[in-house]
């Protein structure tokens, strides 16, 4: 693209560095900002700068937080013996929305992925093992996505925890509530039959 | 969405004010910036702030420009008697890419659209009429999109220019080069038959 303005070209280039935003979309977004009051651009830029410079990660669970220890870890009502291991803050938000979980979290910051050059040392696995050694945690719940990378990460952590007196579990995989059996994939349907639960137990979970 | 951080919530909110960016996409973009070096966020924010505070609009054609008179208007090789009327800078870029046009532009900044509350006074139509009165321009080429709003805007400008010794034309509508007739819509195909041109003339335009 041939811009008549270096300022515009630069703004479009930086915008197009965001994932999923191509040059054309970037131009559309930047021209939109030009048509809006100056204050909107200032609010957006300042919000991003403030976030990047002032954001903290919770000392305990590594979740994104404005303070040194996040709200969830600081809440005395949460069960400190239960720790749910997740990839990032989006998973924490999804689980919190269910209102079904009262334990703490441990945010790994990603999954082991040789393809993307992410090894165990890039994640917060060391801190997870330290947490396990302290003895307060009774159970780790693995809630990573069920992909090759997720399974690898689960297994790596499982091996690191060997020898420690700690239970590990993974969230249930099965047919989603409301889904029809005929459209389910075979692996999921197969697992949901193998891992069936007593009917009375299923009544408890609303 | 329930965020654990006000800083994050604020950044996601501002990002989701951009057109076509929902809350989920905004969260994905912001989390991406958090994973990248701090400098990337600074470059993006500064590029947007600089653009918004320092951008100028060309005194002559109202196109986005870093200087008071844009490169195209300042170029002595361009034909000053020919002015192409377009909606915004994207149209200028598209026409410049064809390398077929050697005249100047007049950027309206939008189309007359009662639905969006855009009237003639919100566009640079006054300046266009002033330009016409000065007598240097011999022909205005209307190159707005062929929608209800585009046609209304063309007609409004046409009426304003009445009585002045100025030619007006619109860009040719027809079957796109490389398109198959059977897939063309009826209006376009109908117009392209009515507005047929001598075969010899068609050989000139590469």
C-alpha cells in the first residue's frame, strides 16, 4: 500500500502487528480513530501503556492482577487445598463464570509446545512444584485444553509431582450439556462412556 | 466478563470501541500485547497518538497528509484541470494504484447519509464549489461508490455546480475485467450494454 502520510503508514503498520489484523483492517481501524474525537485515541493509547507498565502477576497463582496477590488468592473463603492448573487468564474467567469452583488457580502462562519454542522453563511449573512441596495443596486439577500440547504439559507436571503426597485429576471430558449424541465425535463419545458416573451423582451437579 | 484487573478491563474496553472488535477479540489482542516486549505496546500507542495529534488534511484536496499541501496537489506534473471526487483516502490509494489517473483529487470525507446523520455541511462540498468557481477546473469526475448515498451525494454536488461552465462525469460501471457474464448482476450488465463504447476505443485502455 502506498500511503500519502508517514504518520498514517506508521500507525497502520503498528496496528497490523496485532494477531489477526491485516493491513486493510488496520487502515480501517486507524481511519476510524481519525474520525472520532481525539480523546478516544488518547484513552486507548493510555489504557494500553498503563496496562503494559503497571500490570502485575499474582505472586501465588501468576494470574494477571493489579496487586501483588490477586483477589482470588487473597479471599479467605476459597479452599486452599484445591488448585486448578490452567493456561491463562481466559480460562480462569471461564471457570469463575460457572460459580462451581471454590479452590485456587495456578496459571501456567502457556502450554509446552516445541513447535512454538515453548519449553517447561518458560511456564510457571517450577513454582507449581514448590507449591506442592509446601504441603498445603491436596489436589491439583488439570484444566488444560485437550490437545497434544495440553496432554504433554499435563503429563510433564504429573511426572514432576511424582513421589509427593498429592492427588491429581483432570476435568471431565464428555458430551456437552445440550449436545446431541449423533453429532459428537467418536473420541469424546467413547471417553464419556468409559468415564460414566453413577446416575445419582449426576443429579447433584445442577 | 469479570476481570481480575481494572487495568486489563480498561484496556479491553477501549480496544473493543474499535469497529468490528468485540470484547473477546479485544481481550485476545490485549493479552497478546502483554506477552510481547513492552516496546511493541509503546510503539503502537505512540504511533496512534502522533497520528492523531500531528496529522494534517491537505488544504487543497482534503486528503490525509503530513504537510499543508499533499504530494499529489504539490506535484507540477499532475493535470490541475481534472479533479476526481472521492469519499476518503482509501479511494485515493486505490485509484493511485492503477497508475491511470494524472489529475488531482477532492476528498469529501464521507457521503450524504441521513441514516448516519451526515449532511452536506459535514462534507467538503463547500470547498469543492469554491474550487469550481475559480475556473481552473474543467472536469469533475465523480468516483463515489454506487449506492443510494453515493448517488445522492453525486446529484447534490451536480446541482451545486449548475450554472458554472464545468463538465461532470462518473466513472464507468460495467462488468469487471476477468468476470464472467453469467454471474454478473442484471443492473450492472444492463448498464454495461447501454453504455457500450466503440471497440477501437476499448483497445486503447490496456
